[in-house]
C-alpha cells in the first residue's frame, strides 16, 4: 500500500534553515510528480511546491519562492524540502502528497515545523 | 496566487443536502477542469473526495458530487450523515505547475 512518511520537523530559529523529508513506498515513485502542502495549526491548507517525476520541472508558491527548494532522489524514493531564511509565518505542518490526475490522493501524516526564537 | 474563496461554514441536518461553493478566477477554476475537493477530519490528513471537477476516487460515496460554472466550483453532499462533519477544501490547478487552495469550509451536521 502507498505510504508517505515525513520527517525532519522541529523547532528552528527565525532566519535559520531546515530540511524536511518524505519517504515514499508502495508505488513507483519515479513516475509521479510530487507536492508539498502545509497547514498552520487550526488554519487552512496552503500549496507549497511541485516537482516533476524526473526533477526537471519545479514550481513554488510566491510566499516561499527563493527561500525553499524542492528536490527528489528517485534511487532512494525520497522527496525533500529545503527551507532557508525561515520566518514565523512558515510555522506549519508540512505534508508531502502524491498526485492522482491533478488532485492529491495520498498524503503523509505531516511533520510540524515551528519557527520561533 | 490568491486563495480560492469558500464560505467559512455550512450546515445541514441528517439526510439533507448541502452545497459548498469555491470561487476563483479565469486563471484557475475557470481556466481548467482540474478542481479537486478534500475532506479533513480533526487531526487527520486531508482525503481526496473529488478530482477533475466531477470525478470521485474509488471508495468515495456517490453522495459526494462536484460541478463547476464559470469561475465557481461546487461540492454537494447529499443525504448528510454525521461522519460528513469535517472541514472541506477546494483546490484548483492554476497553470505552470501551480496549484491554489481555498480557505476551507467547516461543515456541521446539525
């Protein structure tokens, strides 16, 4: 069965960096584009980033463009999100998600990133 | 990249129908037939309920249906059940590998 397991969340000071990861299994990871979506606790969902199946195409929400980098390692079935220059408003649960057509049919359990001094 | 507009709340009694709207622009909802709807229960990850405006993934009850007119998409839940009480989010593809979500609607089953 499809599994997406995020890791790497934690508490980080403003301006610092953090990388969260997503381990994928149960499907042919290398044939799917993948996405990151975040959710401030108690608030709504916000789309963050997309990466194509081969890593050649990427795009980001305006709020993170230039600070976040999405990447993947198809040999390890792993998706990453490197987050630089973190701000308090980046505090959220970060989900990786697998696409189904242009929707997202599998989501991980999420990893909480807290940006605080 | 502005968020899609959803009503913050909706409600209905068991057995009734309720419709949740999702308004965007011609650059997202109106420009593509790639609107999705998600259900999220407290403390859980979102679940895909509708994709490509009207399509239901396997396992989603046919009480859930989607539609679109112009820049506004809608999710209708018929025959409301207690377990339908949750937050619902719409999302649309916006071109160039960009997606946008709505602010979410809290559905209460009275």
